[in-house]
C-alpha cells in the first residue's frame, strides 16, 4: 500500500498532526512567547500600548472637593500641577512595575539626616530624622546622630509619617525630604517605634490607628519651634494615622496643613482586597515578611506580650494582626481593630486643609475604600486621584528620577503658606492656644491656693 493510500485512509486527527509537524519549531516558540507576553501584560496590568496610542499625553487629575469651599477654590486656582496631567514613565507603565521599582530601586537622592531621639511619657523612644536646606547643599549621604537638629526660627517644618514598616531610609521618604529641604523647608521624618535602627524601650507599640505618638510629637515640635508653621505628610499607613489624628483633634491641632498619600482609608476593605487576586496576595506576603522581620528585631518584648508562635507562623498581614497587633492593642478581634483604626470614620471632622492623593490602580490600597462623598462634603479636603501611579510611586519623566506626588505636595504646601486665609487661621489658633494655656495656669493657681501651696506654681511644666 503506497503512501497516498495511507494518507487517504488516515483519520482527521492523524492528518492534523502531520500538518502541524510540517510547521517549523521556531513558529511555535514565537507563539509561546507571544502568549506569555500577553499573559504578563494582563497580569501586571501594563498599559504601555494605551499610553503609546495616546502619544504619552498623560492622565488628567480628578479633583473631588466641596465646590462651595472658598478655601479649596482659592488653593486650587494656584496649583497648576493638580489641575494638570500626570504622565507616567513609559517603561514603568503599570502599577506593579511602579510599586516594585520604588521598593527595589527607588532612585532616591542621597540625603544626610540629623537624628534627635524623642522620649515618650511611657518610656518609648522615637527617632526623629531632620533634613534642612544646608544639609542638602552639603551633599552628605549617611545618617548621623545630632540632638541639635535645627535652629529655632520661622522656617516652615514638614513632619513625615512613613508607612507600615517604612522609615526615613525609604526611597519615597528621601525623595520627599530632599525635594522639600532643597526648597527651603525643615523636614523631620518621624520613625515609628522600633524602626529606624532604634530599639523598643517600652511595652507600647505602634499600629495603623495609634495616633498618640503623632499627637505628642506634633505638640513637642510646636513647643520647640512655636513660630514655625507646621505641616505633615502621611504615606500609606502613615496617611491613615495622620487623617485619623486630624479627625480626632479637629481644630485643636497646631498643623497648618497636611497631605495624605495613598491612604488605605478603610482597613477592613483593604484587608479583603489584598486577598482577592494572586498578585495582591504576593504583596500581602511581602508585607508579612516585613512585619515578621520587625517582630524578630524585638523578639524579647513581643514573645512576652504577644503570641510569638503565632507570629512566626503568620503567612498574611491578617495572621500577624491576629497574633500580635490585636493583642498588643487590646482589641477583641482583628476586624474590630480594622474598624476602629480606619481613618474613614474621622474624615468629616478634619478641620485643617488636607490634600489627599490616591492612584486608582493602587495594588495595595483599593479605590473601593476611598471616601468620595465624605471628602466632597468637607470644606477643608481636596481629593486628587489619577488612573495610574501604583502605591506611593507616581514616577514621571523618561529617567524616572522624580515622583509626581512629591511635586504636587510641594506646590500645595507652598500655596498654603502664602494664603491669607491660612494666616488668619494661624492667628486664631495662636489665640486659642494662649487662652488654653491661661486656662491651665488659672486651674493650677486655683488648685494650689486651695491647698495653700501657691509657692509650688513655679514647678508647672509649660
């Protein structure tokens, strides 16, 4: 039987296999590569082709604020960056590329911090890393210990509250500190307890909703530099802490203005989000590794106060919060901790100008948690959202040497400093502050007179 008859009698399946065998192997390799790249393009949410088709014109910044607020309108009329467009670095066209690049490479400028240790009333230690204009111009790049951080003057001070396990050495903190110090600001990065190379010196720990350290720190800096306008920037979990503090204290804060960058807003929603997709679970594992590393540094204390075995076996942030944060913060459940610590509950009471910046493609802090309506009602809040940006990244330019949100904050604070409305608010706060001090003095006087110890008044700590 010849080959022609064999081919005629072959089944369709056999004929298909024979036809496929005639195709060169290189074609299959190209097809496999194309499928892999298409999968990677989708999995990493890359948008390079879209940017290319739009000629890299960038994305408009959506502003949400109270349209009847004279303050917001006055500030935004002078903020060209917020009213402009955000253009993504072409080779970082994706939220995961941006976020990972910030964490791994960063492209942060070299800075030299001057360290001051702030002691809390419970015996805790917080490392305050200062950066001034003169520090930037000298161009040093190592952290030094210097208790005399800056001189007493009227130079505005910006307080930076880092993220979950971040400190002053993080790339975004260096970008922000360098940029603001170069423009004449005094910058202080408030490292969380147990971070920044400082050991825990008490049984008190920080968490996503613990505002007492920030409150004491702001009061301390205000007392040390009473004539300097105070501003604050919170990043990620630091933004949640900052907004929660602003809502709790209302008008009773010396801060002139603030900015919240990539805030999680609602911790319970973000907890559900970070366990939704495989790529989000990768971030969850990475954050857990950081938390376990933090716990390892302070094992002697954590093993005594929390469930150490549970901590070592934690495979998610929720697991860590269950075995450590919940116990240390004395919360009944993890969900209770998330609900009570979420800044979304305090947005309506924010009483100082607040700029909130979030990327809608943030792989950690979902857009679902953003309190759109609460921000729209509050006359002091401006919410700026961009379709792209990742988590704390917002890289721009072909070389990815700068962060868009850093420039936006710089411009916003600059406009805020010169606003006549803000100067009037400062005068009112100083009047309120002096009256409160007078009230404290009066109460001490009355107390000591009742006890017959008026001579002890000189011991009052002001």
